[in-house]
C-alpha cells in the first residue's frame, strides 16, 4: 500500500514539474534542456523585462524579442528583436541552445532562422535575461560569451554602449524598424562619429540627418536640454584599442530608454509612475531647424523666426530667388571678401585687418578642428591663420576652429556656444555704425530719464550708505586680521591678489527670513567653521548659509581666506560662492545649495551607498580630479586646497561632485612649487607626511589627500575606521598589506564588486596607492593621475610603501595639538 502511495506521489510531482515548464516561465534562463516555445516566455529576475515571441501591429509574422514587463496604453516597448530580418510565418518557433553552444531560433522544421553566432561558445551554455534588458549567453561558470547589448536594434537601454572604432571600422549603432508592423532595418541609423571632437549622428541612407554637436566631457554642446536635471548621466569613454563608447544612466529615470523611430527621430521615453504609463521626455528633431544642414552653407536656422533660415552676419543668399521661395539648399556666400593675406602683401594698415563678429548661443557648425589653445589664445590662433574662418571656445570642449564651409548652424534661445565669424573690416565698420546709433539713442534716453531718477535719490542714497557701512566693517576686519596674525603672510597674500569688495553682500535680515531665523529644522550640518543652514530667498534660488560660530576653532582668518579664494573660482566641480554677510559680529558665507549634501553621507551610509554604483563612483572620482586640476593648473589663481576629504565633497541633484571648504586653501605665486607654514591645519588621515610633520605643502599634498579619498570611495571604508584589533591601523596600511599579499580584490566595496568592472577598479586602486606614497616626489601630479584613471597612460609604475601604514590615525578629530622640533621650525598641528 505504501509503495502505491509513493508511486502516485512521484507521478504527481513529475506532472507538476512538467506543467510548470510548459505553462509559462517563472525562470529567466534558457538551456538546451529547457527551451521556450512560441507560447512561452522568460522574465528577468527583477521582473523588469520579458522575452518571448510576438507579432507587431497589423502583422501575423512572429519575432523573438525583449520588451518591458508592463501593461500600458502606450504602444508596446519592444527593446530588442532577434530575427528582425527573417520572421517566422507561424507560431511554431522555438528558442533553445544548439549543439555548438549558440542561442538559436528554430522554425517548425527545426531549421535555424537566427543564431547568436558566437565563436567562443562551450557545451552546456545557457542564455539568461538580465534585469538590465541584456540577454546574455554564458558558460557554466557564469562568464558572458555573447550579449544582446552588443547587437542593438532600435533601442538604447541604460548602460548599453553605442560604439565606433575609426581604426577597425567596427561600430554598434541603433537602426529603426522599417515600419510599425515591420521590425526589419529601416533607412536610418544612429551612432557615434569618432573624430578629435566626437559627435552623435543620425544618418539617412548614409547621409547626415541630425547632429548632436561636439562632446564636452559631460554633454553634447549642440543639445542645450542636456543641461537639465534629466539629461546628465551620459558617459563617453575611449578604450585603449581606440573604441569610442557612449552610454547613459539616469538616477531619476531608472526605467527609461532612447528609441530611434521609423521616421528617423531619436526619442527619450520614460515610465511615469503617477500616470502609470510611458511618456516621451525628449525628441531630437523638435523642429525643422534640427534637420542637418537645413539652411545650407553659412546659413543659420532659428525656428522662432519666419522664415526660419537666414544668412550668418557678413553673408548673403547665394541664390536670392530660390531663397525667397523657401529653398535654402544653396546656402549663403560672403558679402565682402576677406583682407587676410592681401593686407600683408600690400602693406595695408593693421586697423584694416579682418575681425570677428560674435553670434551668441549657437549650435556650432560641423567639421570643427580642435586645438589645445586656451580661451585667450584661441582667437589669436584663428586670426593668424588665413584659412580659419570662424572659432569658438567651450570650457569642456576647448578651442574649436573652422576652415571649411560653416554647415548645420542653429540659433538657440538658451545655452549653446558663442561663435566668432571672420569678416572683412568693412563689415565690422557697419557693425560699429549700428553700435554708435544705439549708443546715441541710449544716451538721449538716459538724459531724459535722469530727471525722473532724481525722485528716487533718497532711496538709492540710503542703500549705498548701508552697503558702504558693510564694506567698512569688512575692511576694518581685514586690518584686524593682519594685527591678529602678524607672522602669517597667507591672509595678506590672498587679499592682495583679489578685490574681494566685488563679492555680493547679503543683508542679515534677509538671510534670517530665508532660513526661518536659522531654525534647527533647516540645519544641514556642523563643521569646524560653524553650522550650515538651508535657506530659500524670496526672490531667488535655494541657498546654503555657513555661519561662523563664536565657539568655532576657526575664525576671521579662515572666513576671509575662504571668501577671497573661492570668489574668483568658476568650475563645474567647485561649489559656487554667491556672496557673504558681515554685520556686527555676524560672519556668513552664502553658497549654492547642494541637495545631496556631502559624499561621506552617501559613501559611509549602509542604505545610501547602494545609490553609488561603480559608474557613479567613477564619475565622482573623475569630477574631483577635474576640480583639483583646475585649482592647481587651470585657474587664474594657483590654489592648494589643504583639506580635501569626503565631507568636503558636496553632491548636486545628479550626484555630481563639487569641492568645497576653502578656509584652509593657499594661493601660490606663478613660480612657487611648494611653501612652508608654522601653522599646520587640516584633517588627520588626509594630511601628507611632509605637511603633517614638517609643515611643507605643495600640489603633491592635495594629491596625497586625493589618494586617500580615492581608496575610501573604492573600499567604502573611512581611513580611520579600523578598530584596535585590526592591524595595520589605517586604510592605507590595510590596502598596502593586501597589495603585497596579491589579495587587493579584498579591498573593493562589495556594492561595486562586479566582474565587468574589475580591471577598471583595480586600476583605480593602483592609482590611489601611487598618490599616497611616502615621498612627495614619487607621487604623480593631478594631470598625470587623470590620464592614469582614463587609461591614457597604460603602464603604471609599481607603488612604493604609503605613508602612515603602521601609525594609528587619531580618532578624535575635534582639535588637538602636538609639537615636533627640528633645526628650523616648531610646527603646530591643528586637527579638525
């Protein structure tokens, strides 16, 4: 009797297993033993994507595809199609693993109609649908052999790469469906064009149809919308083999993708949780002006005008009749020939030489040449080259110039770049006449209005008196600071280099209202300077107010030093100072508000660190490096920060880093490489040994701090987070111990430990160890560090032993003092 019951139970289990395999898939994997038929499907582990057979609208053909596992009123979002060129005519299709280990689609006669065609396959491989939308073919160890992300169709998903290699000619591009009912390849394509200035293109039958404008390290400058909160997140990377790869990831739009439509338009589509449906967020060809070369050579397009096309200043229509009919293909020609070359040969006056007319907020033309010239030299470089007909400068892109016809130029209402077009002197003269007429008109109007202005004199006089009083207090405090620190020339040097009186002054009452009387609920944090409050100006944006505390370990010197140093610095990776407040005993600095606070709030928080995946962390590392490079080399003042640490790296809405807290910074003269101080300030664990022990600081001191910060970002651990039972007593010592034991992988934060990023992370650890070497001369400078991180320098030297590997980092970071005596100075160490 028991045997019969056991037999029935076994049969029942077998039937249940078979039923579960045949009635839809709860799995995300396809094997040779577990294929899927036309009626079956698999779903990714996180239930984001589904793979199976489908028929497009108004079609009975069957295709194997991937789509979002969501129901909505929006047209179905098929993101990848396998057999798009070879459809099945009935529902007999099967997806399985072939004998040679490839993923294949078979028809009813077991014929292969599509194959992954991987060359390095193995027996018993399997196909898995990842929650990223990538269908991967992998071996029994989980190593990826082939992936659908390498063969995109009409859709670009987050972290998918669109790539091109100029040397090999290999490229991965988006190709649209021929029609909504036919997934076969249409007449358009979208991809990267690798030049000295990379750009994204849409081509129609091989000819340009749309262009993004050059890449400027974060965005394409021909797409002003990319500067909004939803369009940061792009990454453009060049591999050592010369492959240029573009990818994207939006924190705020996790369910989003770009799709190339059958009409050749590129659309950003995202899932709107409130509407529970898909929405179009952005399209490439919003107007006719976005069509490549709409107005011909030397023409400019502006969709706000009628007609939309006009000639650039200094040019006129090549064919007036066609132009008046709305046919702009023939473009424009120069109205007056250039004098370049002719002036020099005929001995003409320098005042008659060609000049440049400025056109603001432009999409720069195609076929730009790039050079490393700085902004001031870019104009002169173009002026000295008779072939140069225009130039432009963008902070991220650099100096651009043109020697060919200016094609695909567009006038923006905001954003864009200032374009300087070379014209003959006579054209400049006409421009000067217009300016004179405008100036005379303004003068006459001013004289008339001045009579009315007299009525407002009292109010203006009162405002000036208040401003003068505030500046007087500031100047008085400057003298007071000199008296207070007669032996320290840092403050005097800094103040002499910057006219800080130009900094906007904020009214104390206005800041009190903005912060709700400095209410505790608006307090963002507490630093060595004092508390920082969040505020909202009635007539402006949100702000962060840093208020000097009476009990602060820092004082007037640090307040004025930070105000002086940062007031003249402008860089996307430096926090922006908006102004200051000096009234009575109040000392406050007003900054742009950073909604995500500081890096340490994310990096060392077990919940928030999940938001910092590897791409985010590398973007933060790269941004800090760019900011540091600007301070050391590219700013008008050469700055040594002296207090670079995780809590001084602020994060904006998109988690982009901004270096803050310049209270300890020093300005270097043009020929200075290093300096000494008898007042060592900074944070234990981030100070370089030569600075902490001898008071010597230089660019290499900041490089040391950057190296410590780099290792913290990679490991997810604070430098002083080691307890008494752990040896050595710092992160640097721990990293060095693992490096010598060939076990450096143990240092990596598990949150970012993924095989596909392993080599990139290991390179960053290597660079971090090079930055924290004991001797300053062994450490690379910031420009070399950035080149190492971006793999522009392939072979890295072997690091030497870091500093402080066997010393305990002081855990009490409030304030302490220690003295060291040598033959020269007595050094005072002030921890923060």
